[in-house]
């Protein structure tokens, strides 16, 4: 498929020039995408259109261009992207190109090549043998790496509407506590079932990512989440020290941060429970060992170990312990989270501001994402940080998880 | 206007021109003088003249000098090298008369009031034969005017003023087959049907549309009875002038004049 971008400028709307150019493209066998139309505000103001033309062959594309040029279509001259070597480890060259989380291509020696794993706020490094381009965090760049600079020879593709006609098809990060939740949760469940079915049939490696905070345990979502994991619907878990610690505290003591999950009030010396839990698991060397040795018998961590869920636990300054699995170097934690992302086709960010925003920053815009929090500021913040594809759901995490589990077949 | 002292068919740059079909110098002069007389005496127009230049036979067609509006002049950029030699004479004249002269880029072909004409609210810009559509984007900015480009598809009607003539009351004479379907739609959607007169082919070929409209007077070539009847019915006084010597070069009343603003 050959393609070329052209622009049209002037009184192109009411003179039907734009219509004529578009008709001509289609009549000759090409297709077009109107990537930008700016209509003049006052009657005498000119309008502007950017049209991306695709044709099955280069020859046909050339014919189309030759035909539409007399009607004012100006062919955007394509140039290769520019690169500069990184001056030192961890330092990007001046004028480096800062990425978005949208699908991106760069032009290298006349050819457009796909930049792998889109992620926002990174740089692009080009490797020449074999030729490839990938996004890289500032800190990971090595002296001499060829880093893309400026803006020429770079094209970014707007998000296409997904083929499935569900809540993600709207791609709007509107956040409201007053929107009905039911159909959103049903759509999430439908996606999870479809991904599980494909995996069971041996088709591909699509994954569901779950990032969550400890409120899930406090609010009573633990049982439902453990069931969802046990049923094989979740393949990657991002969390911190707290979610894991309180989940295992519940397993060992029946409390969450000292509150009895059964009777709903604090128990004597309950505030020590999570410390004793962490200490116990530290003694075992890992969460995995704590589960396989039978100390932790049920719950989220136990389900994750049994179902071989890929867990990344990222630490923070407030952490007690922490648990032995927690990565305390935040750059290393970010790298581990990034490395887990290929294949993710659905992301659920539940009851955690930090993990929701951190995960949102790492995800390509093409991954359907749901952000659930009782505080509307969290999905709003996620959307403000650029994850415009995320569907925000303002509700209690426990209600969300229980309803989701029921949609998936839970009888609890 | 510019006297036809050096007018003649010296090259062929439109289907009307045949070197073998030479114009008669005396006849041309008589016809041109008749036109000036009608304009000055019957209509009361004030005429200004520029000096003819030897070797520039088409300088007589001053409609192609450029476009003037609001004290600004954009001189033509001719497509054919034969006429490009006229450009500096028109630029000199505009400059001498105190216009702010704005020069278009070379190769942004634009043939002046021959291709750009219209109403106070908007203008039509003919393209494809002589002028380049891209010029209209620039001109629209220069004059703060809405310009609707219309595609000319018949080589005989190579300038917009050979197939379209806006009248002062908002009416329009035009020859629809000279335009592509999109342009016909655009013209029809901007001028009401009862204000449009589609001149018959026989009169279009006489250059009925190459008319000069001043107030309620219309100066047009002879041999256009249906157009004259329509003009009369719509409250205009037609003034037919025999201009056949100039038709040999593909021009008539309108081509021989440039409205000064």
C-alpha cells in the first residue's frame, strides 16, 4: 500500500474543491483519511485540510497525485527523521523528540518504520543493524545511541475506533459518578471472557493486566478478586507492598490493617498483624514460597501464585518491611512494569492513584483501560496525565469487583 | 485601456488565434475606437490609457494586467512566455498610479481580471486553463475576500471572463458547459436561478459573456440577440459593439478593459 499526505488551502469547502479532490481520489481507486480539517471562522477566512491518500500501487498513487495537484493539492514533501547521538549515558541530545503513547512511525532512508511499544514521554532510539526503532526512557539511553530529534520524518497515528462496539469504542475519558455502571462492567467482563477464550484455544498471548491498591482488601473486594484470578481471567498484577501485605494478613489473621474482616471492628493488637505478616513472609524469602509452603492458604496472592500470574510489586517510601518481592528501586520497578506490558489487551486500574497513573503512563493508547476509584479525582487525574483512552468508573472497588466477578460467573 | 497600435496575431496561445487568420489593423483600430466612444459617451465612463508597446500585440487586452481593489494591485503572472513580457509594463503603470503593488511568486500563474471577477461579497476565480488555483488562496488573503475557485474545462473559454459576467445588480451571464460539474453547482448555489442567464452556445462563441457592465449598462459584442433580450428584460441597457477583429485573438469588450478601483 503506497501512501502520501497532501494539503489543501483556501475556500475549499463552499467551492466544492475539497469534495472534488476527495471524489477524484476514490474515483481513481484510492482511499483517503481526512487527518485534519480546519474550517475558516469568518466567511472570508480560508479553510485548510490535510488528506492522507492510500493506493494499492505506487503507480496509482502517482496518477492520483498528478490528477489532484491542479486542484490545489500540495504534496507534503517527506523527509527522513533527524537523529543525534546521546552525549552521555542517561542524557538525551538537545531537541530530542518526546513521544506520545500513540502508534508512531519514523522515516529512515526513505522508508517508514514502526516504532515499537508506544509509550508517552520517552525518546526514540534508532538501531541500524538490524534496522529498528524503539522508545526508550531518558535514564536508559547509552552514550552514542542515535536519538530521534526535531519533528520531521515522524508521524503519529490517531487512535482507531476498536472494531468491538462496546464501552471502549467511545474512547472518551468522561468521569461521572452518575453514569450507570452496569453496562460498562458487562463490557469489561465480555472482553475478559473473549481474551480467556482465545488463550484457552491457544490463539495468541493476549493478557489482562490488573493494577490495584489495598482499599480492595479493606472494602471487601478480596474474595471476588481472588475468584477472578483463580478463574484465570487476570495474567499480570501490578501492586505495592500494601495490597500484598493486607491480603496475606487477611489470610493469616482474618484482619486488614487490624480490622477484622469478619466482625468489622479492630481487634486487640491488630495494628501489628501486617507487620507480623510481612516479617513471616520475609522469613520465607518470597510470596511464592509462603504460598507453596502452605503458610498463605487463600486470597489474592495465593491465587496469583497458583495461576502463575506475573506480579510486579513496586515499593514506596511509606512501606513497612517491605515484602521480599517488592522492588524498592523505582526505576527498576518501572522497568519491570514496562517489561510485563507486551501482549496486554485490557487494563483494569482499581483503587490506587499511584499505580493507576504509573500504569497509565506506561500503556500504549491502543490498550482499552478502565480506571475504577471511589474518588472521581483519580480517573480525572489519569486522563489529565494523557491516558485519554481510559474509561473512568467512579465506584467502590469492592462493588466493582463483586459485580465483575458475578458477570464472569461467580456465585458469591 | 491600451490602443491596438501593435495588435496582431503573432502567436497562437488559444484556439481562437490563427496566424493565418490575421487581424486587419485599420479595422481593429476602428472597432476599438467605437468601444471607447460607447464607454465614454453613451455610458459616461472615465477612461485612462496606457502606452502601446511594439512587439506586445496582446497588451491591448488590459483585463489581464492584474487585479485592483482597495488601493492594492496584484499584477498578472502569465502562463505563456509570449505574454510574460507584458508584466513589467503593467507593473510600471500600477506603480505610477500609486497602487500598492503586490507581486506573486513566479510560476504562481494568475491572469488578472480575466480570471478573477465577481460580486462585492465574493469573487469567482477561474483556474485550470491559465491561472493556478493556489494563487486564489494568496489573493484571498491580500484582498480579504472570499474567492471561490471554479474549474474551466473548455479551451475556447480559457479565461473566466470569456464565459462568466457578473452584473451590478447581482445577476450573472454565463456559459455553463465551460465549467466542470462542481463549478456549475457552486455558481448555481451562489446566484439564484432567476438571476442567472445561461447564454446559448452560438452567443457564447460570440463572447456574449465578455461584456462590460457599468451601472445598468452592458457593453457586449454584436451578434448576441438573446443575451440582449434578457438584459433588457432585467432592466439593463445593452450596447452592442462590433469587435470581431479582437475575437480573432480570443478577446472582446471585457478583455479590452480593466476596471480601475
